[in-house]
């Protein structure tokens, strides 16, 4: 997928859900994975021509894994002219060594979000951008349906009144395969995920299930996404 296509898909989501206003300062959470790097490129490109001027900051929450270098991310941000702020933490040590969590994902996500939001506020940002794509939207809906017994997924835009921050997800219309194509075409400097739980989670199970369902029933993934758009879920009603 070419950058122009990524910008087009991203802009459609931004416009549809009024994600960006003039003067916004947006913190982009950059984990080093393909999704967050694609989002960084997308918002950097969008900022050059979007009619509502905005700026971005790149922030990485360093979980404290040994042998993981964020130098490729720092180099990319320098090339793009984006200020880069890494946040050193001991999240890995706390979760896997001190607490020895058997189900670490929820606590890890909570701690990462807290560190990211706190830094975003310190940098003067009023919005935070997450790199969730269309497949993430559908997988979250399936997880909620199967494990919680409700039809639900996260919203394109969420306001956190306690932090006075707005979370936006500009990649909700983008297929994961498109992200993978963009990664390969532009040789994104992906930093390998060192998490011990990677590939052994409920989300990974749901991802594989969705892949199987779509292979056996071509188009089912797109129909699920349409159901979300038409399902009167909180935050998913397109503004007038």
C-alpha cells in the first residue's frame, strides 16, 4: 500500500468522526510495531495539508525489556522532523518478575496508558492517537461477544474527563493487511516485540478465529464491521 492510500483512508476516518480540530497537539503512542509506525507516517503526512492545522509528538513507553533499542524509532522521528520522547519504565519487571502475573495484558495496558497519558499532558498535548486498525475493532467486538456476552467495541473517539485528554483512533478503516503491505513497501524500522505473552493471549486466539471465519465465509469480516457501524454502539454514530 502506498503512502497516498494510507493518507486517504486515515483522512476519511478523521473526517467522519471529527477527530482533529485546528490547534490540536496530538501525542502518537509509538511502540515500535508496524501499526504505530504506520500511524506516525499517516499523521505526519496528514499534517502537511490538512485544512485544520495540528502538530504531533511521538512518545514511546519503554517497558524495560533487555536488549531492546529504540534507536531506529529515534532516527525515523529525526528524519520526519518529529520530536521524540521515550519514557523509561519498569513495567516488565513489575509484571513479570515482581508480580509474576499469569494474565499480564490488562495490567500492562493500564500501566502503559497511564505513562503515555501523563507524558502527553506534560508535553502540552490535548489528544492521544492509538494505532488500532479495522481488524482490532472487529477482534475486540468478538472478544466482547464471546467472553462478556455483549455487543461492544472501543470507540473511534473517547474523551477522558479525568485527564482532560481525547483519544483518537485514525486507522479504524484500515485493514491489517494494508498495514503489512505499507510496512514492507516503506521498510518501516519495526522493533521486535519481546513480550513473553506475545502470541499466547485471548486476542491472538480471536485473531486466528476471525481469519478462519473469513476464509470459510469470504467477506464475513467486512460484514462484521458494517454491523458495528450500524449497531448504534456508543461513539460509532457518524456525526452530522
